[in-house]
């Protein structure tokens, strides 16, 4: 590779650049940005070209924060549009190979940082672009031509973000045209195992990867061009639970690829066997037991959830490739899935989400539910949330009241405790020790409470 002032290699992947050692921040929560990779016809790519629209690092002020866009155009005979998301996701990994350059998240929530050391050595965006050109070409034979453009000029970044969002929408809409039951094979992504070793993303038509970058179509395209790559096929197997989204094929695959750590996975529920969460999910769905509802918070929201904690704190507890009861890392596209959390009641169970996100996915929310979902403007904590839900008569309250009534009953003296209802139970009884007359007692709609059931073999 030509002269790049810093080292490049896998060992820098986990490098974190803290605020104290940062030279500049690019995009990120307090600014804006987006990354986009497009497959285009060969005559629209000037192979190897790297362009920076706006100031490069040497023209940036130390400690500054700049809007930031990345546009990569690739061309190649075997390339198809469906590969865009998968290649785009690779940006995260390739950028992080560069010493002193940090890349977080994906799509329009990226956050990059350049370290003081790297800036001192003379690292410029131009060099980052050269590295990307080389890494893409050496990892993917199918990429014949590649051109990289960085935007740091605010107006250019704004235009870039708008274009990128249109493309994301188009990709997500395409994916939502088919459902899990329409296909025989699902896909898996193991990219995030580099930092969450037991994490296996199961990618189905109704569920894209947590980072939002890999849809079922993109999984299919990736397997075609790179069969031994991080994206693989999952045979669907038997449908175990069509509502919660449990498939024998996914269970077997995940068991193997997580080294036996994860046994079962529900695609569309955050209870019992929720999908694992790695760390780069775009949003978190979280259970709020106090109202028996589900909240959603996305990475871009900087306020606090009704729990009093922000996204970042919650993300720290949820990620790492484990199954967290009542918490689930999801992509924004999943909110538009027709199977969105259907195992838990779908949109009828959603009680809170940031106003910006609510607006963004407005078309996916059933009309009758839209006004019943609180945002940070109506509910800042559990009390205000409950009040809001009561005012709006949110459907979760019916469940909640039934639950509370049950709990109250359970606090009552033992003999009054109904815990299970059985439509019919037949018990054969022997009457007396003398003549063996057999009775049958049938309980109809009886409520039975038992602290213990003892079953003994008949002597
Ligand atoms: Fe792949 Fe899932 Fe990680 Fe996205 S979040 S890169 S789909 S493993
Ligand atoms: Zn991840």
C-alpha cells in the first residue's frame, strides 16, 4: 500500500479513542452524518479516486466536531444492488483497522473519531479513502472499480444524508415485501462475533440484522458472491412457533455457532428466548413491568427513557451477545416489519418511544395506536407514563389490571387462591376398603390451587 502515515491492521479493530485523546469528532450524536455504498454502472466510477468535499483533517480545528458523510461507489460485472448493505456494513470494520481512526454504528447514525496521535502523524481522510479502496478490492474480487468520497462541508453532508435515507428506505421496503413463511432459507451474519463471540444474527424477511444494514435480500446476495464469508445460510427447518418466530433450523444453527451457549431463539419476542444483542443495534425494545408494556429507544435519542436511564446505559446492559430477558436490540427497519414483536402483542403492547422515532416510522404504526403511544413529551418517568396510558386507555392496561387483580387474589388466604383454571379434570377414586366400587369425580371449570402435587405409583 502507498504511504499511509499510520498502521493498518486487524489489531486496531478494538481501539477506542477517548475524548481526551481525540483530535476531531466526525458525525456522531452531537452532529450529523451518513454512510452509503452504492453499486453503480462501471462508467460512473473512476477507479481508485478519493475525494474530500470540504475541509480535510489538516484543515480542521483540534477538538472540533464536523458533519461527515461517506459515499462509496463500486462497480463490477457480478455485483447487484442487493449487495450494497453488506458491503456498506464492512465499512465499519475496515475503518476500524486504521490506527487512530474510530468508526461506530451504521447508516445515518455513524460516529467517527480521529486521534490526536494520528492527526499528528498526518493522517487525512484522503488516506482513509486509500485504505478503503485497497481493503475492499483485496477482500472482494467481485469489486472491479471503487471510488470514495468524503463530505465534511455542511451543505454537502445534508444532501448526502437525504440521498442516503432515500436509499435505506428503498432497501427496507423491498425487504418487507416478503414474509418469513414465503422462504425456505434464512441467513445468518457472524460479523459481530469479533466483539460479541456468542452473537449470531438471524436474518429473515421479517427481521433484518440488528445494525439495520443486512436484510434477507442482502444476505442472499452476499452468500452468492462470498460463500465462505461471515454471512451464511440457515436452513429454516420446522416451524416450532409461528407467532413468536421459533424455527428448528435457527435453533440448531445458533446452538452450533454460539458454541452451545444459546439454545433457542424467538425472532419476534423479547421474553424467554429473545434474540441475542451484539452492540451495534439501532434501537432497543425494553419491557416496562410497571405498565406491562414495551418501550423503544433509538441510538439518536439523547434524553432518558421512563426508566430514568438513556440509550447508552441501557445498551451497555443489553449487548455483548447474550439473551437479555425483556430487552432486545433491533434495527429501525424491524419496526416496519409486519411481524414486529408479534409474539408479545406487536404495536398494541408499545407504550413509549421518542417523538423523533415515532414520526420516522409513523406509517408502520397502526392508526388506532399512534396517539396511544407516549413520547418524551408526555412521559418522562413511570408515573407520568402510567397516567398518560390511563388517560388514553391504552390496551396494556387491560392486561395490567387483570394481572394486578390476580396478584391481589394471590395475597388472599390460601384456600381462596385460584391459580389455575381447568376446563375439566377427571379423577378415579376408590370408595372404601371393602367392595372395590369405583367412582369418577369430574371437576368442571374448577379453580385449583396446589402448593405441591405428589404422584405415587398405585400399590
Ligand atoms: Fe451482522 Fe448482525 Fe452485526 Fe449487523 S448486527 S453486522 S447483521 S452480526
Ligand atoms: Zn453488532
